[in-house]
């Protein structure tokens, strides 16, 4: 993490905005997909997406409050983000395993960048 306080705060603000955008995207998408979910896989992906949205908010909140829980929420959020990205390519439309793997890798890279930008997950 950078030592310059302005850069550190700017990175944290960008990460917070990305988390809020991801929360909106995943929660609104999950609500939209509930009536369209026909298969068990689609229902599971919708539940995972909804959990991802809630964990986006939790990851952001634990940056400022309940900091001892931050690491757990960040890990859970990264896992659900990758699961949402991967499973969606398998259950909506024809299964595309290579596309799903690509989405998982991109999601994990994005999650890693956001977690890094949020700063260390330690007690206040």
C-alpha cells in the first residue's frame, strides 16, 4: 500500500465506489432474475448473486466499522463474486466452461485489487 495519505484515501474511495456499484449490480440483477430462474443452477446463481451484493456492503462497512470482521467478509465477498461470475456463464444460456473460467479469473483479480485498495483488514 502506498504511504502517501492522499493517494491512499483516493484508492480507498475508488474501491468504495466500486463496491457500491457491484452491490447495486448484483442485488438488482438478483431481484430481476428471481422470476426468470427456472433451473436449480439458475436459482443457486441468483442466491449467490444476492449474497455477493450483501457481502459487498459488508466489506465496505467493515472498512470503517467492525474492523476485526473485515478479513472474513472480504474473503467471503471475493468467493461469492467469483462464484457469481463463473456460475452465470454456466447456467444462463448454453454452458461455456472456458468463458466461466475467464470470468472467475477476472473477478478474482478485481476482488484482489479492491481488497488491496481498501487497505489492511486489522482491528482499529
